[in-house]
C-alpha cells in the first residue's frame, strides 16, 4: 500500500504532459475546429500544464498532407502561428514515430524551433533505430523521451535489455506505454519499479502514457505517481485513439501541487471538447475496447467495429477470440 504522504503531498519533479492534439488527432485525422489549438495552448498555460504535445513529425513522403490536419506534421511555422510569442512556463513537444518520420530533414536545430521535447515512439524491436533518432535530436539541442509502445505484449527479459540499451543513450525520459489498455494497477506498480531501477542507475526520468480500454488509465497513472514516475500524460476529456487516455481533468483534480488549476480545464471542456464530441467525433471507453483490453490485443479491430457502427458485441467477442 502506498504511503499516505505520497498521495497527499506533491513532488516538484512531477510534470504533466498534454497529448490531446497528438493522440486525440488520431480520431479525427488532426482536423480540429478553428481556434482549437490556440485555445488549448492558452488553457494549458492557465492550468499549469508543463508540456503540450502538438502532434507528430510525420514524413510527408509517407503521408499525404492533403489528407491530414497540420498537427500530423508539426511544422514550426504552424506552431509559431498558433502560439505567437512563446510562454516559458509551457514547453512544447512533438512525437517522432520510428519509421514514419524523416528526422534528419524535418527536425531542425532546437535554437531555430518552437519545439523543446522530441518524444520518440517505437516498439521494443526498434530500440536501435529509436536511439539513432534520440542521439540526432540530442545533438540538435532537444530534450528527448522514448515511448516504448505495447509494453504489455513484451517479455520481461526483452524489456530489461531494451531499458539497458536505452538508458545508455542520451535520452532524458523513458516511458511506460500501455498501448492496449491491458495493464492493471498492481502490474503497473511492478513495471514502474522495473523502469525506476534502470532510470535511477543511469540518471533518467520515467513517464507513463496510459490507454483507457478497461477504464484504468487514471488508476494506472496515479499508481505511477506513487511509484516515483514523474512524467504524466493526459488528454482533455480522455480524447485519444480508441478508448482514449487518462483524462486531464481527473489528473489535475488529483495532483496536490497548487500550480495546477482545474478551472481553466473545465472551461475548455465546456467550450471546445463537449461540442467536438457532440459534432460526431468518436472516442472513449466502450465495450469493444474493453474486450481488446481484456485480451491484451491491439485495438484496431475495435476501432474498425466502431467505425462500422456495429452493435453486435457478442459476435465481435467471438471474432477476436477465434483461434482460426
């Protein structure tokens, strides 16, 4: 059981990372209403959020710029247009997805960029490629993190090797990523301790990015707070791929640091997030996502089920449990 002091006090080292534009953009191809990005930026400043992820640094040779909104590519000109003069209280992040970005061409020197943190995303078999991106970004002056995706499907021995390799790089933060929303809090505690051992050995920080397939994203995130994890991802109204993520409003309500202020978040939910959901953009917990989470499966089948507006949950369960 966690010490009460760990839950009622706060660590100044804790950082809240808003991933709404990036993970949320996956459900609407990054097409947000006019003024949304600017309003979100201003909300994060008022709410005391530490980092705002603007989206991906996707390779325009692989992805058609006419089929996605600007947060898919995070051009610096776009970011500057949104934020105007940069506020030092809120750092800006973008994600470089290994194999889907041209980091040497599209990630410019930090001194010329609006971006502070490059979040490198990879699967466990892509660690060497991720380290290449990390080292390039470090030389360019960026803070870096590495999000090892789908950790619930990896062998612990492989995770240990990956962490050893990764922590010997220049990366600043290593992220636990529950891509399938399959991890329970008691499991998360053990994973956080494992990551924490390597982080302490090499002087790194640990982060958590949780998905809400079993409605455990918030529970897993606050579990990690008590286990010494410092970087906490969240999205407004849980907006994210499939079942979504840890809700920013619940996280801000939980954290005891007086720098965090939930009221601007509530205002943003009312003015922007609820109308976005009412307009027909679909995300969030539902039975199909619960099923893939229970089975520790990628949610792509549940996403397809949702897009097809299916309601035959029993048939879907038989489909995804079929051995054929």
